[in-house]
C-alpha cells in the first residue's frame, strides 16, 4: 500500500516539474512563439494543472476519511 502512495506522489512531482518547465518556456520565449504554439503550450499548462488539482482533491478526501476514522475509534 505504501508503494502506491509513493507512486502517486512521484506522479504529482513529475507533473509539477513539467508544469514548471512549460511555464519557464512561456516566460523565456513568449515573444518568439506564434499564436498556435502559444495556444498549444497554454493548453498543456492547463492540462497539467488540472491533473495536479485532481490529485490534490483525491488526497484531501483520503486525509479527511482517515481523520474521520480516527475520530470514530
């Protein structure tokens, strides 16, 4: 079970690194990118942010259910 939790954290860390890389690319090259390239990068940023948000919501649900179990013991 702990391996699954660790794997989930690694997944989010990878997504965060990808998001940071795309954000840095946007910052450094925004003047050189054409409209299509900007839209594509922005869509990738949005997708990565959504993945991270989904993971944090699931994680919050897990934490809340564990806290509820501890209160009921």
